[in-house]
């Protein structure tokens, strides 16, 4: 599962032109094979996503 989460977080970073990164994301496979991702921490260049957004220093 690690490679799926790594690919997803990388895609978000690239697709956002390096303005957003997702960290601390977790996931679980359900019995039907679907992957559910949860508990993301989102950081943006401007640091305005939420109170946990540590901004550009994380990106």
C-alpha cells in the first residue's frame, strides 16, 4: 500500500505545480478490494488550508 500512497501524494504535488502536498495520509483496503484513504494533513504554499497547514516550509 505504501507505493499507492506515495504515488498519490507525488501526483498531488506535481499536479498542483508544487503548491500543495499531502502528508500523514493513511489507508485501508476494504473486504471488496477498495482502498479508503483517510487522515490527510494538507499543506499549501500560502498556509491557509486550515490551522494545521504549515505552509511552504513543508513543501
